[in-house]
């Protein structure tokens, strides 16, 4: 069919919309109280700042060595922008009190090792290769990147999270900050460390 409208004879043009979001949109599912966060991924060489009680023998860090007392496991990322340095300051402020309550602090991060060394951390710090521990805690996934959930972030990173692990690497207390607008609940965390320590002591006494 002929028409005087010279555009009418052209086939319709389809625009291809390219999305940078992953096709698999399985959301992250942060671990909660009662869940287990395995630490078997850690090797001694992964520690930027080691525990003082870890011996030099063997490549792997047995979970039993880390969990002779309650373990406060915290996650850190440089990709949290201005939230990151304040989070480190909170952990520095909590470190001594966690020990007084009978616990230990371990911070893990998937950031490059050289950058973790540059932090100059006073608390035990380990490299979480391929975000293995963060994935097991349900706070990091390629299918649900941070930058797709919140504006202002350009890289994928774990959620800010702090856990108190008791016996069998089981979570006794959990804190996550999905909107990056909270601080670690100091009193709750220290109470959880003390309570977990008492439970472990009672368990050993009964055994």
C-alpha cells in the first residue's frame, strides 16, 4: 500500500532495553538466631591481624579454636562509603568490652588484602575469600547486589552485620543494618556475649 507519509512504509523499530540487574534475582536472606555460620573457609594465611592464641601449626583454623569462648563475628567492606569508617570505630570501641565479657571479636572482609592491611586494625581481622563466609551468613549474593537495592552504592558488598556465635558456630544473637542507618546495639551485643559465655561454661561443667 502506498502512502504519502514516507514513515508509514518503514517497519517499526524496536528498542532493546539492556538491564544491568542480574537475571536471577534471588534475594539475600540474612542468617538469624539459631542458624549456623561455618568458619571452615578460614585458613591461617587469611588472617591480616591474627588471634593471639592461634598456634603456628597447620594451615586451617579449627572451629573449636575460635569457639572456646563466644565469638563476635562482624563483616566489613570499604564499599560502604561513609558508613565504613564509622563501623570500624564502633568495633574498636567494643573490642575491649567484648573481651571483658568473656568473648572474642573477629572481623572478616572480602576487600583486597593490601587495603585490609592498610586499615591498621587492632582487632583480629581476616580475609573472606570470594565472600565465602558472607554468603554462608546470607548477607552477600551476586543475585541481589547492594547497588540494585540501595542508591549511592557502586559495588556489591555484604550487608553490615554482627553476630554472636556460641557453641557449634550457632548464632546466639544477630544484628544486620539493611538500610545503613543504625549503630551496633552495644548493650544487647555485650549481654549476648556474656549470656553465651555462661551457657558454654555450664555446658562444660555438665559434661
